[in-house]
């Protein structure tokens, strides 16, 4: 049984991953060995975020789970990040997450489940076949990207851990470690970062747990080693560097909602008709493009997800 | 060379080039693709930040002159003020052209509906008359008193700029609050310099006066 599952890992994923690790190890050693290296990197000549891309990776064919739009370049995906745990500037995560330890990594499954347990990440992820998912990514700030994630449906994990009938929501929590995550030293947000989904949202085939992008291991600045991606919601609904997945009966308090309840609702579905109180959500700038484009309802995934919210007033439940 | 000549021929051109550097650097970074994945945001941020910095430097000249007695500082004030205006002008053009691409409907809606844009736009408009009345002939024509009264608008402009910054950030208020603290010190020192002589007079005249 186990052996058969392991075959699911495509050979194309194996080589590049080692390449990627070697390169990182090299950069690390070189960085420690040569003092000059650090100063070069400080001037931005070698950005810590410029990890090599998997050369053998090929984008999946277009389909309901994969857009055929132009991909946002790897460099942009890995140097323009909102990950406040590593600082509030867009280039802070790629600068500050280089030494973040993602191995070993444990994930606790808690709350209303038949099998609460703490897993090693490898064991947690092993049963699932990783899939490329090319998704539109819309940030609440008004910019967007097209990112080829690598992951598996959250639904697969949920089925395995068997939530009880009381489980109505699933809550994700980011690691809280101010030593490794310097952004947590300042009370910009109520740490640790918590995000949550209604159970039917989490069960939707588009909602995924992500361990990679562009066919390679997930870079630290993008939420390594495990994050969620919910493409019809604003980017912040994705929880990065997850250490806890908890099943609960009541709607959990989520971080941005705590920070500014009138600006960030629990649902935070991409919606061009509901403005952020301080700026319009009608348009977005696709990274790499000059003119703004119109934002699509549910980020263009309306056909697949609108039924989750039928009968709901989306202006009230923003 | 006299001190005036030194300032006119050496120090002022030098200060001019120095003040130009942030813009040259921005242009260079843009041209060589060293800005972030969202260069329009970077340009908006940089021109906005430098507007605030030039405004703060302009406001610092008078208190600094009073503390140090270096009256020559005054000779730089107009230049720094005009750099603040150039910066805000670029900031405004970036918003209208690069960011909104002349979507006037959206721009008007923004100015009306978004408090941070309302405040920012108002501050920008208030800076226009100050820039227009900055040359010697107009100053002379206006007369010192009127000119000074008009140019006191800078207090409100700087305050508007800080509020504009504070209201646009998502959660990290550290930078706008830092500018707020600097502004508070600068305006506080002005208030102190303005009130001090009056306080002195009051305390001197309070004692010997009969009931």
C-alpha cells in the first residue's frame, strides 16, 4: 500500500528538488564562509529570494482547476510578498526568511476530529499526490498574480482525519516563533496568525494545501513548508507556515478581522462590488502589466464556488 | 568669496544636486529593472515619502536657525520647499497616470469616498499657491506679512500629509507615526518660540503691578 503511494511522486519532482536543495546549501555555506558574500547580498546584487526554478517543470494543461493565463515570473512570485511574520515591506520576507528552519516540522490536528494527532510534515503529506494548480491570486491591496502552486485538496486531508459532526469550521494557525520570525517581535498583528474556512469552503476542490510552487519546494517567503491557498478569496485568507489545523463548531476569530473588523470580514471573497472601506476593489494590477484590469467576482471562480454562498448577502458577509 | 557668494555658487548647487539624488536613483532603478514586481507602487511610495521628508526639512529650518543662530539656513528654505512640491507633483501624476490611467470617474470617486485620498489631494492643492508665490517678485508684490500668512499653510499641509500616510497603511503604523512625532516636535518648537516672548513679558509684568 505504502509503496504504491510513493510511486505517485513523479520522477520530474525528484531531481530538481535535490538541485534546489544543493543550491541552497551552497549559498548558505558560501554565505557563512565568505564575509564578502554577505555584503554583496546586502546591496541587493544577490537577492536571497532568487532561488532557482525547476528547469524540468512544465505547466499543466488548462482546465477548470488550471488557468491558461500568463504566469507571473518566479522572481516576482518569490520577492514580492506579504508575510508580516518576516516584516511588513514586500521585500522583507525574501530578505529575512532565508534561514527559517522548515525541517523538522510538525503539524497538530486538533479539535472536533476522531483522530487528533501531531504529525511530522512528511507523514502528513505522504499519502497525497501533489498536483500543479495554476491559480489567479488576488491580494486585498489591489494587485494580482498567476501562480503555479503545487499541493493537494484540503478536502483530502479532512476526509482522512475524520471531523465529527460538530466540526463546522476549520482553523489554521501559523508558527509563533519571534526568534525565527522577526516580524512577530512587533505587535503589528495579533500573533500567531490565524485563518479559517467554513467546512464546505475547505472541502471545495479548489481549496488546497500547498507545499510547493513552480514544481519546486515552497520557498520560505511564500509560506513554507505548508500553507493554504483559496483562490476565490483575497490572498490573506491563505495561512502560511501552518503548525495547527483545528476543527471547531463556532466561527473562529481570524487575524485581519481582529485587526480591523470593518475592513476584513470572515469570508473575504474577492468581490469587485464590495469596496475595502479605504480603497476600491473594482480593479487590480496584474503584476507585470501596466494598465489595471477589472477584478472578477470570486476572482473568476464564480462558476465553481458561487453556490457555496447562494442566498447570502455578500455585502453583509464580506 | 563672501559668505553669500559661497552659498549661491557652491552650497546651493550642491544642495540642489543632493536633493535630486532620490529621484535620480528612482529613475535609475526603474530603468535598470531594480524596483520590485510592482514598480508603480514603488514610485508612488518613494515620491510620497520624499514629499513628507522635504516638508519636514522645510519646517525644520526656522527652529534650527533660531537654536543655532545660523541665519544662512534660510537661504535654502525655498529650494527645499520647491523640492517638496516637485515630489508631490510627481506623486500626483503617478497616481493619475500610472496608477489610475486617467480613469477620471474612479479618481473623482476616490477623492470623494476615500478619506486618505481626500486629505492627500487637499494637501496637494494647498501646496500649489505656495509654489506659485515662491519667486522674489511675487513675494515683494504680496508683501512679507501676507506672504508669510499664506505660507503658514504648510503646517496644515504637513499634517495632512502625515494623516494621508497614516490612513493608507494596513496595520503597520510605525512609519507614519514617526513622521507624526517629528512634525509634533517641529510644530511644538515653533509654538514655543512664538509663545516664549509673551510668557516672559507676562511674568515680568505680573509682579510689580498693583491691584
